[in-house]
């Protein structure tokens, strides 16, 4: 019998037990994170400037790194323009419903949904306030829809990346309301209004401001906006609605990109609130003007026929 002493760590030449991955305890590994020195399996390691780091250390490092931001304060990213795509989907869905109801892709304005949601100033002033928003999702025929959605996709994709989803949503909907407010306040009570043009022109105004602040060439945008506005004089399109959206979208974006980095969010919220108040006052004043007795309303109806 051999009575030789055995070292406490085991017999000479014995291999120590292989460590297991910290995140997957069923996986033996001899790899370690160069930052925290914990054992990690290949799946949990990422290439780093020196050696390899575990996913926990990589995520912690990313949180500590200051990410670049746009002029408006949005994080620079290559994410999909989700809000733009959702707006396009809603407009297309609304059009499909009106076509199904009317049985015509070009005369869909005869559908019940279109009649109940397009903006008719005297009905809007007499309590049907949802029309100032819902009218922005209705379109007079397939060509009207296609032109607006094509412009929304091209311009909206760029502006959404620059403003970020929340700011972009604010500019979109306030531009939509700006178009409705301008047509409602300055226009006649006879015109039936519908379309996303106010929002689209607001995004064009936003893109113009962003490119100007970035010192990029804005001549193409100016020409496109000018051609569209001039063409309104020879069609039934609402020039007031387009101008209202363009002005609100441009001014709101200007306030966002010029807001000081310190307290940026506070300044931008203030600009949004100011726009909401302005549009609310316009709607209220015009509604008060149109809040007439039944005899005058009947006279308006006869005039519009």
C-alpha cells in the first residue's frame, strides 16, 4: 500500500474542473470576458477593441456612451420609419373601406364613411368636431391617394429620421390640423375638404427647415412646393389647407431644431402647446361665427348647392 501524501489540490498532473458559462451553466468553457473576467461561452461573447467581451459588458458600455443626436435631439438611428408606414396604412385602409361602400375606386366620396368624416365647415362648426382630424385620412379617388402617399413615403421617411418618432408624430398631426384650421377659418362653408395634403405639406415645410439648418441644397424642395401650390390655382385642391399645413409644419420644426440643447424638451413642448392653442383659437372663433340660427344655416345650404 502506497502511503505517499497527495497534494490538497489533487494528484500531480490532474486537470482542474472546466468552468461553465456564467449565463449558460450547462456549457463548459475556457473562454473569459476581457472586461469582467467571467467565464463565457462563444455565444455570449462579442468582438471588442481588445479581446472579447460578454454581452452584459457590451450593453453596459453602450449605455455609458453618448449617442449622436440630430438637430432636433433625436438619437441617430437607422430604424424603420414606423410612424410613416402606419400613417400610410391607415390612409389606404380608409380608402379601401370607402371604395367597398361606394363600389367605385374613383367616386368613393359617395360612401357613408366619407360623408361622415370629411370636413364640411358648417357641420364641423355645429358639433361634428371629429371631422377636422378624420378628413385627413379621406381621399377623393385613387390618384389623390396615390400622390399623397408617394409624397408621404419619400418626405416622411427623411423627416421621421431627423425628428424621431414622438416629435415627428406631433409635426404630422399638427400640420394636419393646421391645414384643416386654415381652410376652416379662411375658406368658405361650402367646400368639402379631405386628404392628407395638409400633413404632407407640413412635412415638406419640416424638411425644408431641416435641410436649411444642415446647410444642404433646398432648391429642389422649394421648386416642388412651389409647383404644387401654383397647381392648386387650377384644380379643386384646397390651397388654404396646403398653406396651413406647410406653415405649421415649418414653424414647429423650426422651433424644435433651434431649441437650445439645455432644456430642449421643455422648449419643444412649449412650441407644441403654442401651436395647439393657436389652432384651437382659430377653430373656436370660426365656429362662433358659424353658430347661427336655423334660418341662416338654411341660407348657407342653399348657397352651397
